[in-house]
C-alpha cells in the first residue's frame, strides 16, 4: 500500500502494491489488488475481493458477497447489497454479486444482490440494477435496462480519453 491512512480501520486485509486507501475507510478480512484506489468514506465488509487497477470513489458500500474484478470503476455513493429479503433478525441468504473486469458503475447506483455486471459494461448514474447486465452493454434507469448492447465508438473514445479531466487523482 502506498500510504497508510490515519483515520481508517484496516484489519486482516491484504492490499497490493501501489494501492491507495484514503481516510475514513473500513476494510476487514478482504483482498485489494495492486494499484487500486479506495477513496474516503468507503465501507467494505468481510471477505470482499477487489481487483487490480480499480477506482472506488467516495461513499461506496460493498458488503460481503461482492467480487470486483480488475480495472473496474465504481462511482461515488454506489451501494451494493447482499440480501434480497432483509430483516433485522434470523437467518438470511447471502447472494453473490460480481462486477467483471473493465466495467464501470455510475454515481449513486444501487446493485441488487446476486447480479453479475458484464465485462466492460457501463451502468448509468442513478441506476437500480436488478438483473444481470451483459458484457459490453450500456444500461441505465430504475430498473436498469440495456440501452445499447455494445459500447458505441463515441462512448469508447470518451472512456479511453486521457486528457485533463479524465485523469482523476
Ligand atoms: C449512461 C450514460 C453513459 C449515457 O451517456 P450518453 O450515451 O452520452 O447518453 P446521453 O447523455 O446522450 O443521453 C441519452 C438519453 O439517455 C438519458 N440518460 C442518460 N443517462 C441516463 C441515466 N443515468 N439515467 C436515466 N437516463 C439517462 C438522457 O436523458 C437521454 O434521454 P433523451 O434522449 O430522452 O434526452 C451517461 O449518461 C451516464 O450516466 N454516465 C455515468 C456518469 C457517472 O456516474 N459518472 C461517475 C463519475 S463521477
């Protein structure tokens, strides 16, 4: 890890080289890959795996059962979930959620438990993802619907841009 944040709680977590964890982050019993950025106020529960070269923006919640592969972008205030029928007491069933490599999830989206977001898929801001999203699709809305089965050249170009403004710290 590149810097050790003073006001974060990091326990039993393996963090790869060149990764950065900012302040007010909770990490417990999970694994973070190399060169991944975890911004402030991110809460990650036990056993979560986050891959290499990911960017997790502020105020993200990632509970147990979520796996995030390499090169994934998670926008600010994205909320993952892991229990479809939650209640305060008794047994519950953990559902596994997966975000495949190079996917991006727009700000404030909610990801229902048990879904898979496909490789290189793009989820628009404010979406509620209730079903699997195929590889390379663009989806948005509540519930999120696929609006494009492929990433158009225009969007691909915009995502690939390395000019000022797209290189977030
Ligand atoms: C989904 C997204 C990639 C679509 O971008 P785009 O292909 O350029 O689409 P446009 O902006 O041309 O919008 C096309 C239509 O979809 C609608 N739309 C776009 N994004 C939407 C969203 N997130 N939710 C609902 N509708 C949306 C627009 O209102 C527009 O509708 P209209 O044709 O009726 O006016 C983009 O809007 C988005 O949400 N990006 C994520 C932003 C984000 O969270 N970034 C995090 C970094 S801080």
